[in-house]
């Protein structure tokens, strides 16, 4: 239980792994500033919501959380409310129009000063008076604090995090922002242009995470394959960074996420083919298979170049697991385009697929294109593509029965069995391997034999060793 004399803070982290890394830095800063973390906002002195503002569904989720916190505050069961993250950066003071009970809005550039804002909100208020304020719903006359400024020219450090992932894996951010300017995407207007984290800083963070117990590092960024392109004179590259991580960091698994198909270099494919610690896995968002739509999206690839890249990847790394994502409902998309995309998914047989319904984001070029697809039609296409991807995933899971694998145990499933992953499964977003309860401990690597499939998940039994 938190010390009764310390102000309590509940942090809600929404959105992607990049946001989660920000949340871990925020939480560490709050603890170092004298706040005691609590898992529940009910009864807390302060709640921080690290929001996602990428698409309409993400903003809706952020707003739902804020509605619940405002209700708690009005009932006297919560002190202050702080909105941080992408939606705070994107909307700024406009958040207060919908959420008048919010006390502060803190943008991305102010991430490392969040604790200062929170401390000022509670400055000089002893615990007894804080409880009294919660009961009365009192708010200072000064009004809410809004600190949303321009983004820094460099990637802020992500060291000294209070991690929210299990101890045995961690996210390692190597880039921030994006220069791709896809016509549907608001990320450059929220997170800014591409900034690569210096290799020495990446390596220092990696050492810190491994020393803290991480056995798997997941490399993330808006576009990891763009690493170093914002400063070509420095000679930084993703392949060079992978080589340094391979040589200097003692970690069992490295995993590469958010690779762009237009900028995946042969040198990176060679690293994938070289084997551990880089696992045979690639997150490669394709977004569509129609050349006209890919051009309208600003993806800098065609159907032909995508098919060539996929063939090169499979040739170089036959065991490679590929995760991808698609958008349905983009302006101008037709029934024929969706049928072609469905056939493409069934032909390629991706290991993991995510599908998003297009969201017309204000300020993006795509929001002004003719041929906007009705939401209900796009939703039907989403159902159709998800069913096709699901059928492929279930077939591939059944084909793995009898295989021998090494898995990393993450924790317990709701039914008491253990959740684990093989090298072709990323944490949080992919399918899992289910082991008997008590077969191993979280964070352990275990040899197993696949005994069955439950939908897209595998079931397995521990083995003494994997036969050669």
C-alpha cells in the first residue's frame, strides 16, 4: 500500500508500444518526484491518462476513460486529472471543451516535466486537505494547466523507466516521428518528423533493460527501417545498429517491428537470415495490395515491388514469420479491390494480420479525396478480410502440430494455463502457445512439442530437449 503521507497517482496507458514507453518514463518520473503509484484511480490524489490520438477509435477510447475519471472526480473519489500523450499533443486546450473537469493537458514535448506539473497541482496540500478537496470537488481558481509545445529536435532518452511490461521483455525505441507522409496518417503532425536516437544511447538503454531482466528486446519506432536517414552524414543505419546490438548486448531475442516495405534494405534482410539474437520475425505493414490505392496512400511501393520483397524475404529466411496490417475503406476503394486484397491474403498466407477501418483524419490529404467509402461498407469489408486472415491463421496453426519449438513464457492465461510465445510471435499483438499450468515460470525459455491448436493459438507440452 502507498505511504499515507505521499500523494497517490494512477496512470492509465493507452495506445501503442511507443506510448507505453512514454508511460514508463512518466511513471518513473512521478515516483522519483515523491508520488506513490496506485493501480486504481478510485481514491487517488491524481490520475494521469496517457492518451492515443491516432484514429477516431483511439480517441473514443481515450474519451471513455476521461469520462469515467470525471465521474469519479465529481463524486469526490478522485483528486486531479491530467491528460497526456498523443491526443493532448494533437488537441491541446480543445480537450477541455469536452472534459471540463480535467486539471492539466500535457503534450509530448513536456513528457519529462509531467511530474513537475502534477506536483504543482498538489503543491503544499497535505494528505488530509487533499482528501477534503476530493470530497468537496474543489478546483483552484487558476484554472487548468495547458502545456503543449513544439517537439524537441532529438529523441528524448527512454532510460530510467518504471516498466509496465513483464520483466523478461521490453520495448526499445530507436526512432521518433516519421517522414513518410502517408496521405491517411496524422502521426507526423502529432509526433513530428523523423528523429533517430543515437546508437550509443540505444545501446545504453539496451544494457539497462537487459540488466533489469529483459531477455527479449522489441525494437520500435514509427518507421524503424528509416533509422539514421534524418542524419545521413553520421552514417547511422538500421543494419549498423542491429550489428552493434548483436555484438554488444547479451540478449536472447531481438525483434524488429514497424518496418516499411519501401525502405527495407538487403543488409537488414541479411541480419534476419543470420539468426539469433534477431529472431525470424518481421512486422511489415503493407496497408493494401492494389497499386493505385498504394499510390494514393503515398506508400512508395507497388503490388509488384511488394511481391518481389516478400519473395526475397522467404528465400533468405524460410522460417520467417511475417506480421502485416491493411486498411479497408480508403477513398476510392472498390469491391473489386477488396476481393483482390482477400485473394492476396489467402495466397501469401501471412502469419499474423491486423486490419483497420480507414479513419478520415482532419488535416490529412486523404480526408479530402473523392470517393469516401461509407463506414458501414468499410466495416463489412473489415469483417470479410478478418475472416480470410483468420482462416489462414487457423490453418497454419493446425499445420504446426507435432513441431518442436522453443518458447518464452509470459504468464498465466485466464484459465490457469501458461501463456508463452515462440520466436514467430510478438508480445501483446499475436497468437500464443498455451502450456499446462505449473510447467514453467514466467521469463523462462522452454523447449516444447506442439500437441494441438485452439483457433490461432497452439497447445504444447514441455520437453526435455528439442531433437536435432
